[in-house]
């Protein structure tokens, strides 16, 4: 779900419906996973302004203020850890935008001639993921169809 949102394969409105339908602990887990995906995609501090623009949140909203402080890895963790429910949806929107920017750059620079990242083959439809959230955190949140 998260990679499909970041790659524009699913509309953000679908992702928001999914996210807002999760229990509090599942939302926290999703945000932590999303922040980790951003780190793995090599997000940089310079991604902040464009991510804010794409996310549609105001520059004065807490997640936007945090991402502009620098130290991207640390700030992504803070954004993922925001507790108030109204901040979580903003954090989700922003982190999806950060992942979109960072992953697009990574695909263009390092994966343009092919790679082993299964999430870069989602557009082919052969490995479309299904989002499942576990209440106890033991199951994988994002499983591939057919597994």
C-alpha cells in the first residue's frame, strides 16, 4: 500500500481512507514503517519543501515544521511518533510525499537499469501488494499477493 501510494499507483485518497481506518496502534506502526521506508529510499533534508508542497499540509503544521529542521533521519522518527490523531493524518500525507520524492530519485539514479527491489516492480501488476495490519504487530503489515 505505502509503496503504491508513493509511486502514484493508488490515489492518496485511498491511502488516507485505509490509514484513517486503522486502530491507533496500527497507525503508529504504519507511520514508523513509512518513516523507515523514507530512510531506506535515502531521503534528504532538501526533500522537505517539495514534500510539504506535494502533501498539501501547511508549512506551519507540526510535521512540516519538523521536517524543515534538518537531520532528516531524526526528524522522520519524530514525525512518525506524533501522538495527536489530527497530526497523524498530516504526518502520513507528508511521509508518503517524502517517500515518493526519495524513491523516485533512487530509482532514477540507482535502479534505472534494473534492480532487485520487488517494490519497484509494482507497476507491472505482478506483485501488487495487499495491505494488512496486525493488531499485535506479529504479522507483516504489508504482504504481497500470493504469499
